[in-house]
C-alpha cells in the first residue's frame, strides 16, 4: 500500500462520523478520486485549509485494493481561492464549477485538459474577470471534453462567442461588455445538455439564474 502524491483540485467534502470528511478531489495524474480525511474536522489536523472548495493542493493518500475510497494522509495548499468567496456572485460560480466537475468527471480517468480548464477559469476570476464569461467558457469546454457537445442552437452573437471560446484561451478573449444576459441562451442550453448527460439537475444552476 504505497503512499501516492499528486497535484489535485478539491471538489467537494461531506461530513463522515464525528470528525472525518469524505473528499472528492480531481488529481492531475490519477483522475477523480474520493477518499476519507480522518480527523479533518478537528482543530489540529494534517490538512489545514487544503480541503477548501476548489483549493489547488498537493495531496498524499493510500489506497487498498479492496476499497473504493482512498485514505488521505496530508494535503499541502498550493493555491487558495478563498479571496473570491467574499463576493456572493463569484461564490455561486465556484459552487457551480465544483458541482459540475464532481458530477461530470468519471472516476479514475486522467484528463489533463480538464484539470487545466479548472485552473484557467479560477485564475481568470482571481485576475478580476467577470463570472459570466468564466461560466460560459467552463460549461462549453466541459461539454466538449466530455464528448457530448450537441449542435449549438443559439443566436449569431452567441455562436460567435462559442466559436471564439473553442479556439482562444479565456485570458485572451475579445473584450466585451459581459452581463448575465450575454450568451444566456447558449449557457442554459449547455447546462441542460450536461444535466441530460448526468441525468440529474445541478443544485447550483438555479442560483446562477437568480443572480
């Protein structure tokens, strides 16, 4: 049972018993895993702030062949996005990124492009970018990388935005005045496509629409 270490992005955590957490995390070289972080809810633990939603970390774990859940050993924080949570709108966007990633990513499947996608939209927001291009860009690429991108049905402006996003890094998109209504039909269409793929509704999607 060797100790494994990888860069990872923490997706979600759930309480387990009195002091433990179940953690869903997306590693760069092992794909999405779920594991138990023992005593993580106690004041003194081996994880610190490393288990915050979407934290970029270096995580170490053990895995027994007979168990689906791994056992987390430690978690070293590489980059926190805690400063973004001071804005309610941005916090809802982070919830959306985390929920969609947790539901769309298959377990144990390595995908470097999806890992870089998450980091790219988070860096974009940290640099002061609007949440709406980040949400559309993330959603479009999640659908494409999952192999379920349907024929796009949107107005000319939205189709132009989608085509640009498929060939241009988010940090280099053509500057425009973004609002909730910019490419709104495209955003909703892509979210519905993802929900049909995973056969469930995303809890964070209605919160986006209420902003």
